[in-house]
C-alpha cells in the first residue's frame, strides 16, 4: 500500500474512533471495504455515521462540506490526505436522473445501505468489532463475482442513469459478471445515458479505459447497448474489414480491442488516442486493388476533435488526442523522412504517447516493429540539443535588419529551421543570409546593419 493510502486509512480510523468516543455509530463503507475483502489495496476511504452534518463539522474543524444537502463532508489532513464522511440517509424520488428530491438523515445503517447502487458497494466494516455489516447480500455477490443492483435494477438506473456506466466499470475492473436482471435493466434503460452530462460520462469512460481492463469494459459497453449511444463512431468499427496482409487480426473493432487489452498505466489522452486512432476508417473504406482507407488519419483527426469536444475534455487534452490520431500513420515513413522532418516529428508534444500508440498498433496487427525500433534508436542517438536546437534567428532579428513583417516571414524562418535541423547551417550569419535569399534583398540603408549584426 502506498504512503498516501496508508495515511488516508489512518485518518479514517481516527475519525471513526473520535465518533465512537462521542457515542455515534461509525463504519468504513463502500469501495474500501469491497476492495479490502477482495485483497486489493484501497486507495480511498469513506466513513458512514449516524452523526448529523452540523455535528460533523463541529467535531472536525479541518473539514469542508462537499455535499451539504446529502450530509457529506471531507475531512483533510495535509496535501492529498482526505476522507469523505457521510451521515446515514435515505432518499426520496429522483426527478432528474441524477439527484433525489428529498434526503432524510437516519440512525439505521441498513437504510443507508439500501439506498446505494450495487450490493458490493453497500458493505460496511465495523473496525472496532471486526465484523462486516451486510444488509443487501453484498458478501455473497463478492464471493460469486457478480455486480448486482440493490432492489429493483430499473428503479436504481432510473434514479441515476450514470449507474449503468458504473456497473460496466466495476464488472470490468474486478473481472465480475453483471447479474442477468441488472444487465437486462441496463439494456432497457441504455437510451437514457444520453441525458447524463458529458463531464460525468467522460469521467466514467476514462476510468474504464485506464483502470486496467479497457477491452473488457468496451465489450461490456457494447453488450449492454450503451456503446451505440455513447460513442456511435466506435460502434461503427464493427464489421469494417481491413486488408489481411496488414491486419490479420480482423476488422477494425477487433484491432482496437486488441490494443485496448494491452493498455497499461495509460494516461487518459493515450487511452483515448488508442480508442479513436482508426475512427476515420469506416467513412473512408473502399476496395480498389485491395481494401483501402485513403486519408483516414486526416478524417479521423477531425472526428476525434469532435468527440473530445463532445465529452468536454480540456483544450490541452483534446489537442493531444487529436494529434495522436492525426499522426499515427506517419511512423510508416520514418525511415524515409528527411532529417529535419524526422526531428520535428520526434519533437511532437508528449511524443512518448505517439510512440506507445504505434507500438500497440503494431502488436495488434502485423507485429512489424521496424519503424518503432528505428525511432527508438534515433531517440537514443540524437542529443536533445540536436532535436531542439536554440533558434539561430527570430522574427525580431529580421525586423531589426530592415524587413517589414509579412506572410513570407514564416517561410523564411521555416527555411532557416529546416537547414539548421539538417545540419546545413550553424551560425546567425548563415541564418540571416538564408533568410535574405528567401525574402529578397534588404533595403540599401540596412545592408550595412545586416553585415554588422551578422
């Protein structure tokens, strides 16, 4: 267990001890109990208690209300050390597919357990009496490896549509099955997922992609009829055949699933890049001398940008996802690239993600890693100063020697950068001379100035 998780557990135990000393019930609850029973080190700890919210804030001055209406506070103890503490509650009807219209604080932990989403997430642990409180059959489902909604599954999903995605995430990450009645309810309610905010959907999708079971997660999304509503562009991969000489694994869907199965400790942007790298293939499919997808990287980049925007990724994340899709085909040309072109390619932001996507692409298709090996060798060979040399001149230099800014400035500076990356020029004098050849002769009054500055 990492130090932060240990500190969070210790804080949770301190909170429980303090509440018990004041005569309250207090238990560990939810994911931390589930994971510990499965032999997984919990990363976060939650506490459930009969203490009312006003008492909680008085007991723990270093706390903040994160859900005042729901009786939830966050107790903190230094950077990254925090525990969520919630008062037992039951809930009224849900009217918007997300929040209950009424919250009632309770003293009975069983009522708190029964309003939760899945049986395996409703277990409580009495750390003082060293026993598990199970009011909904969670222990049995843990033993069987089943994700089961508490009570009527359709009602649980009507209350909060996001629970459908959470069912998939838990089943994928824990390698559990979804209870048949729960699965059937998800299929019936799948169309309601479109009512959930893009931010909440993005959060669950990213977790499915990055928690270590991305392939299983997306197979379940499809099995539950959620994929077609969440990412119809990915659903369209199914049945899109590929040239067998390059893709013996099968259609685009199987190719992407194979890549997802090999994702390990992935960033959200790399995971999304893997998922969407061939998003342009269905719309560019054609049969000529063989199956072809002409321009699919360019088409895919535009589509990936639209998906990233729809899911409300940050601008920086959306830019990286789009770049991964736009550039993934360039690896096939690396051994024929001019040195300057190769250096620019290797200097793409977060190039390590581009390289990892390419590696996964190879492993999920024809297993040819010659381009990957070539790039790795070049990265070892080239010093950082060679890849990212300091500029010899800037636009300001050109202005100072007499040129007026204009569209050709960019052409001149690009020509200088290319020559520098190719190793053809090495000094400011050579750079200014090359720029002059692109821009034309300097005004006579500035020719001496140019020579003096060179």
